[in-house]
């Protein structure tokens, strides 16, 4: 698809990942990538979204599936897609081991040329997928809500293992952000805080305006000095992979028309339903609103 001047509600950027997911229940191969989960969450909430991603031409089916679902996709082709194994040895969704054998490369600001949006949500999987300069360039776009998942900076590829390492550019990047998504383990590693409210406040001190912080039982939204807690209400954890990406996509999408504490309800509801099923979120806006009325009224 040729890039002409096109406008969207949200642009979701990040590399596609070809995932092998190992859980106590068995092993599955799925099409992953933070942008994939986030974009489908946005689509379910009625937003017009686009995906900018890197992947191998042999995985063109991902591009076609996104387009078939009504999500415009602008691929940048690489010799290989990112190949990732996610191993959950227990039922604790915050504890997993990650391995990567190939990466699709770096997404640059020019890959978004010709595309405008009210919000840009960036979901990198590992460090190097986007660089700090990427956010400096996006910050120049006036009036754009800019969000990112911290996992793409704290997770570093060493050999085939993804390990946590210090993030020296944290304050530099966070000063350009409106919304930062983190999970509890990433927050503890980067901030030194086991208390998620204190961790969220630390992130704000580094420059981000709003914090979306997931943990085993729910999500915290920290905005304007206030903490808003929402519990997850899931019947199973069969679709735990993509939880944080779905949470970010739904929060950013809802945030375009709602204040933080209301957008948090949509993020909690969509994420609760998503983790019950492997793959991207595929429920309706009516189901989401019914879920909110039941659990978060």
C-alpha cells in the first residue's frame, strides 16, 4: 500500500513478532507483535487505526489480515521477522522467559511519513527497535498524544536471551511522552519500587504525564497526581500473551475521548476479556460496555 497523506485516530507502531508461546497447558504458534494486539483493541473500540511495522515478506499474511480487519498496514520489509519464544512456567502472567533468534530491525520516523494521527502508540519488543530520536521527531507533531510501552527499552537481546538492563536514556525518552505503559516487574527493575503507586510516581518525575501500570491482578492508571485502580475479571489466562499491548491500545484509544479514570475502565475491561483467549482481541464494543457496567460502574 503506497503511503499518501492519510489521517487516522491512532497509528500503532512496532515490529511484528512470530511467537512461540509455551505455557503449562502446551505450546502454540501465533502472530504477535505489540502493534498487532494494540491495533485490534483500538479497532474494537471503533477507532480508525493504522499499523506501521517491520517484518519479512514471507509473513505478508499478517499485513493482509490486518487490512482485512479494517486496519491499514504500512509494512517495511526486512530479511527476517522478529522470532520470539515466550515461556510461562507458571500461571503468574508477570513471570516469563523470553528468547529471540532473529529481529526485523529498527523503525525510523520516516516510516511514518505521509501519515498523521491524533495519537501514536509505540509497542517495541526489544531495545533497538526504536531509538530515542524517534520520539524527539514524533514530539514535533503538535497536538499528538504520544504513548509507548517501556518493555522495548528495558529488554535487551544478549545472544538469544532477552534480559533486563538499565535504561540510561529513560528521562530523555519519558520527557517526550504523554503516556507510559509498564508492567510491575519492569517498574520494580527501573524504579527500585515494589509499591506500584510509588513506581508510577517515579515515572512521572522522569517526565511522562500518565502511567498505565499492569500487574498480576489489575491495572493502575496514574494521572494528574491521582491513582485509579481496576481489577481484572478474567475467567481464564489462556491468552495472557499480548495482555500489556492490548491494555495500551485500548487505553490510548479510549483516552482520545475520555479522561484518564474513564479510559482506565475500558483498558481494564478489554484486557480482562482478551486474556481469556489466545490471539488478538475480537469482542465487540457492546460486550466491552456491558463488561464495564458489570464490574466498573
